C-alpha cells in the first residue's frame, strides 16, 4: 500500500516538488475534528506549489480526504480560531471552559456598564429638560 500512496502523492504533486509525506496518527493544526469526526491514520503530503498545499489521503482507500491551501489556512486562523476559540493551547476542555466563562463575564460587565451609563445620562437629560420648562424655577 505505501507504493499506492506514493503514486497518489506524485499524481497530486504533478510537476511540483513534494516537500514531505508522512503517515499521521494524530490531528494537526489543519486536519482536526471540531464538529465532524475525522479519519485517522491519515497520509499527509505537502507539495511546494508556491503556497504550500497539504493533501490528506485515506491510507486504506487512497482517497483524498482534505486539501489545505493558503486560503484554508487563513480561514482556519482568522475565522475558526477566533469564532470558536479553537487554538491548540485551548484544546483541553477545562481550560477552554474557563476562558469562555471569563470572556462571557467580561462581556456581561461591559454591557451592564453601558446600560448603567445610558440610564444615568437619560436621567440627567430628563432632569435638565424638566428644569428648563417655562414657569419653573431652576433648582439652586
């Protein structure tokens, strides 16, 4: 079967050079399960096509499981990491929960501060408007 995987890697690379090819038994930064399960082990081929592009191949069927290029890498870090807090350091569950709870408490405190300041401003504006009515004496 390694010959078949080498042949698939050569076909995927085309005229470009293969930087590395290896059998992976663990997830990496771009081949991981966030919502959908992934197949492991996987054969990863990195091709030097100017980006470089990574191909993840199923070793049992030699089928392409995932292709990761520069756009996919940017989306992974700018969207997935920031929107799901999916950073490698936060992969352990209790640490991720602690960070999410702290961020939620910070957001709640910021919102409560905004609501308090809005009510304070409205009260001040209404008091000023009430004191400016004709026939009313300003408070001294």
